[in-house]
C-alpha cells in the first residue's frame, strides 16, 4: 500500500509529513529525556537528516514490513513550529496481526500541554481508514511518568505489561481502532 503522508489538525496540533527543513529542529529539540526513553542514543544533524529522509521514504514503501514505521511531524497548529513526532509501527515480531504500536516524543519546551495525546488521537482515524489495524498499542516504561499519562489522556486502557527481548518490562495500553467510532 502506498500513499502520501496525510496532514491532520485539531486546531491545537497538526500532524504533517516530515520535511527536510525539520532536521535542524529535530536535532535541536532532542534532550536527555528523549534519548533515554525514545531514541536510545544521542543524535546529530546527520542522523536527524537521515531520519527525515527515511520517514519520507517509508510512506512509499511496504508499511507492513517488520520494523517499518510511519512518522508524522507533530507541530503547534498556531505557530507551525515542530514540537515533536508521532510514529506508528504496523508490523513487529511482538505485535499480533491487526495491531499497531504508537510512539511519540515531544520537545522540552512543548511538554505539559497534552500535545502527544492529541497527536495520538489524530493518528487513530487515519489508521481506521487506511490500514487493517484493529487495536492500537502504546508501551511505556513505568518510570517515565509524563509518558504514562499520554495513553490514558488519549482514551487507551491499561492492558498489562509487555517486554521486548532484552528490554525492560513496559506498561501496555490498548485502544480499539473502530472505523465507525473514529471519523477522519
């Protein structure tokens, strides 16, 4: 399945395709919290440019290939400023068919405003309309207290724990992706 990355907005946040101009803001927005909880290692301008290029290419590739992800730039809808990212992984060894893993990262100066939850909620109608996803999954390290609030704010329910091989035990949150309840 191939399409272009859709733009979506709720008036507070806008999700749009990452563009080359995002690379500098992506690198500048990284802090110790993003490295610890999301990226796994410090970035660089070159890595940010590669992430943007890979994100654009993923929209034209095989969405359901293990490890493939679809990424959106999470922007402040008023200023247009890049505030973070939202990603969806449609296939992974630890996901059942029909499940999609959602992840998010918000830059320090934009935290505490509910932008990640809004971004997650904007992705759900797109998943319902464009994929075979029936269950959205968010996995969070319980020690990451700010991130633990995001799934609940986005209407997910706690569904136990999960562990990736060699990784920590993560709190698992789920939300059905119902094409009738989630309108684009």
